[in-house]
C-alpha cells in the first residue's frame, strides 16, 4: 500500500506551525509513521502490538 492510499492523522498535540510532528496511518496489521514536514520520505511500519506497547509507555509519562 502506498503512502498516498493511506489515511494519515496528525497528533492533536501538533502546534499550529506544524513543527515537530509525526503522522500515523492505521491499517489492520500495522501502524505507519511518517514525518509530517516531509511526507515524500519513506514511512516506517510498526506492528499493531508494538504500537500499543509504545502508546502505553508514553501514556505513563
């Protein structure tokens, strides 16, 4: 699946200037992550369980 076919979402914490942010696209098997300032660069994929572990870790602060 190409990056243009995915539905990308930016963090609600992203500033109005659009700096320092990532975008994610969720599929059935993985979460794709890319730099919102340079969407032409390749994205990387993280398995759904790996992404869930990351989110739990970040949520703990």
